[in-house]
C-alpha cells in the first residue's frame, strides 16, 4: 500500500539505467562468489540474467527488442523483486551474510518500481509523432 503512494518521479530512461545497473550488480556478484559460494553465485546469475532479459525485451528507452510493453516490464520487475528476496531461502543460504545482498537488491527494486510511472511511457511512432497525435492525423 505504501508503494502505491510513492511519488512517480522516475522516468523510463532513468528506469532503464537503474535496471541495467541492477543487472550488472547481480552479474558482478555472480563472478565474485563463483569460486567460494556456488549457491550465491548461481542465485545472482539467475537474477542478473532475468533482469537483463526483462530490460532487453521491454519497449522503453534501453530496450533492445521491444517485444513487451513497459507496463508488462514493470509487472515482471515486481515478480523479480519477489524472487530476489526469496532466493536465499530457496537456495539454502538465508542465514549467511550474503543473503543481505539479495534483500537490499529486492528493496531497491521495490522502491524503483514504486517510484516509476509505468503508464507514462508511450511507444513513439515511426514518424516521430506520439500515438494519439498520429491517430488525429490519420
């Protein structure tokens, strides 16, 4: 409920940058823990890979293939935040210090999701007009 009351101050471009930074953080953690703690590394690799795919497929600045809407991207972000929080328990390292990294990533993602207006972004039409302007012209 509190997340719904947050001001929607994060624009799609900033959201994309944050998403890629989050993905990079997961992938760096996977590399750092690979030799020492495989379960932590695999968990970070899973979360980082899903985050990267969600970013690349989204129809927003920063998306590469633009095959899903920004709204769908936001729903998947919320699911990924939940998965991130659950990963330490699912993978059996909930009591380890490394679990805090996943908790922090999940809280960060939740805050970013709460402050992003997923309904504000409209896909630009090919001639540079907004969708509603293009309909008026036609």
